[in-house]
């Protein structure tokens, strides 16, 4: 049985207790995970601080950028190990995980090497009275010891999205992976070490949230900033925990994302896109569509074609190339998703397909499978159309006018992402621009340019990541003002 240990000051360290890591495809244990207590979290934070106070604190941008590129090369070299850890923890189809999760991990390091290398110094020449001038320039400095808390849905992708910019900016980081998915963060420790990342710059503490490593880390007095990706409820708690120390925070939280389908849309492209946006990663992407608004003349046709596409998805073993869809992450999450489906039924929904735990053969009988599920008959006043389910489910709703569609899509407490499906150029820009979300896609979904801003309105988060936005979070700036 594999063991995942904490990684502190360049060494793997056992915890006082261990918990089981379960493969959601089978329900069987795949590893023991060493939980970090408050003492180990202390040691991790202290080692990060020591790294900052040592040679790492004097590293140059050029040195850090070449380090990031070596990390990316090492990720490519160890792709199979990362893939194995990620798939054992999540049950994701292997082909998709190789193409997305592992490939994006390397891309995150390469992108932030490019972004950092191209970064200039913001400066202003200021006119003063009596013809004098002053030169202002802003020096970026590392934020310091960064705590990163990540969820289980895209564990490696989201982790490297934080580690790469943190290192690019010269920080030292302590990460707390999700208790559901400890594997890839641990393999990443070996990779960073092999690439030459100095001891103390990347630390991993394993465990849970409240009363465990997550809480110990976010409330630690020597942490200079917290970057969190996870649910809105957890984020709000962490916000309260960090507030007394007034530290910078970045929060990427939940969503209840809409898709808007106009009658002029290219339906083949739209059905393929919606099938991805509803069911990718078994609906466990913060950007997944859970509300689909469809212009009334094409409502029946789009609904029927989506049902057909949902029924063609192949749930199965991660290694089987025919598998399109994996399990949900845990027994508890399976129950939560099915409870929401039950709530939809009780609220008067008509189930078009799915709605039950899926049966996927003997080998996978103990896994946490949910049928791809679509319903209709509910509106924005129904609770299940307002709360994030985070599973392979969506509600389909007809609309009559463009302004009604915009109002329905924006009628949410969240504001992460939206997708607009239309071939009308002017409408595409008009409607996308009116979406109150961090990212509005037109005729596509999940297309990510890593230099562009990423984040959410409302309950979906605080701050932006991506490109220079990440640099803004991972640095403090000193404006130097020189009278000339
Ligand atoms: P979660 O909030 O339950 O857990 C996220 C992380 O927080 C885990 O590592 C967990 O151990 C830790 N945690 C829990 N309580 C804590 C506490 N009191 N103190 C410190 N850490 C604590 O979320 P999840 O179920 O792992 O992930 C799914 C959620 O993440 C969904 O809501 C999804 O929308 C969101 N998400 C958002 C984005 C985004 O970019 N906006 C991306 C992916 C996932």
C-alpha cells in the first residue's frame, strides 16, 4: 500500500496519525496518508520562512524562470507517475487526465516562466511644481510565506496554478491538498526537488479542514497570505479566520453556471459543447454548466439531443480508452448529488434521463457512480436551481427573449462562468458582455488563456488569478519615488 507523507524542508515526514485514501472508482483504499498536526504545520511554515531568509530570498527572476522550466520538463518526464496518483485518487478517465490535468501542470510552470520573464517595472515620471520632476517605480517583492488550500476536483491543475506563480514571484509555499486527493501534490514534491527547488520553498501538509492541517495552516500567525480554491462555505470560514491578521487572500469559490442557447446556434457544435460543459469531469468542475436556458423554438430538439448525448456517455474504468466519465469523488458526495436530484423531483422536476446511482460492472461495484442526469420543469426560484450541486446534472429551462435569457442567467448569487451559444455576431458580444461572471464564453467552454484574468463575482470568489493578476496576488510592491 502506498504511503503519502508530509513534505517539510525538503524531506518526507510522517505524521502522528494516518488516514485512508480511497479510489472512488472502486471504493477501495489505495494509500495511507500521514496527517500533519499543528506541530508539523509549524515546522512547514518555519521551513518556508527560513528559505525566504536564506539564498532563495535573494534569487533572481532569471534563476526562478529557468527553475520553473526545469520543473515543467521534470513533470513531462514523470507524467506517468503523476497520472497514476491522480487517477487513483479521482477515478478520472486516464486519457483525459493525461491530456488535461498533467499537461496543464507543465503548462502552468512554463506559462508563469514566460509571464515573469516578460514582466517590466511599472514607472511614472511625475511633474512637480517649479519644473522639477520625480521618478516613481514600483518594485515587486515576494508576498512571503503563502498558504495554498486546494480542492479535489482538479487537484494537480489547481495546485500548480498556485505553486507556479508563487515560485515565479520568489515566495515559499505550504500547500494543503484535499484529504480526498493527496497523491499528486506528494509526487510533485519529488518533482520539484529533482528540478532543484530549494528545501523549504515547497512544503506539503496533509489532512482535513477544521481542527486539522487546513485550519492550522490558515490560522498560522506566520503565514503572509492565503490562496484558497474550494467551496464558498469553506472560503467564508477561512476569510473569517484570516481577517484578524489582515492578510491578503485569494478565493476561487463555487459556481452555478448558466449556458444560454439561442435558436440561431450551430446545434451540432452546441450539443457537443453543452455535453462537455455539463458532464466534463463528471460535472465536478467549478465552471461546469448546471443551468441551461434554451430559446423556446429549439427547446424540445436541444433537450432530446442532450438526453441522447448524456445516454451515450460511457461510465467505466479509468484505463479503458472508451470511458468518457468517471465516478464522483466520494460516497458522501455521491449522496449529496443524489439528494439534490431527489430535491429536484420533490420540487416538481421532470427527469429526462438519469437520476440514480449508476451500476458499472462488478469490478467497479463499490465505486461512487452517478448517472448523467437532466431535468426540466424547474425555474430560478427552485433551490436546486440556485445551489451548486457539483455533479453530472443540469436543469433545462426555455426562454422567449434575449433580455429574459440575460436576466435568467444573471439571477444567481454566484458569478463564475457562462457560455453563450449563437451564430449572431452582434448578439454574441452583446450577451457575453452582459453576463455578470468572471469568464463568459461564446461558442466554446473551458478554453483557457493562462494570461487572462480568472475569478468570480459574488459568491464565486474574491480577486483574480491568471497572468499578471496572479503576480499581483503573489507580490507586495514598494513604490520608490525619487526627486530628480
Ligand atoms: P471544500 O471547500 O470542501 O474543500 C477545499 C479545501 O479546503 C480542502 O483541501 C479542505 O480540506 C480544505 N478545508 C476545509 N475546511 C477547511 C478549514 N476550516 N480551514 C482550512 N481548510 C479547510 O471544497 P471541495 O469539496 O474540496 O471542492 C469543491 C468546491 O470547490 C466546489 O464548490 C467548487 O466549485 C470549488 N472549486 C472552485 C474553483 C474555482 O476556481 N472557482 C475551482 C475548483 C473547485
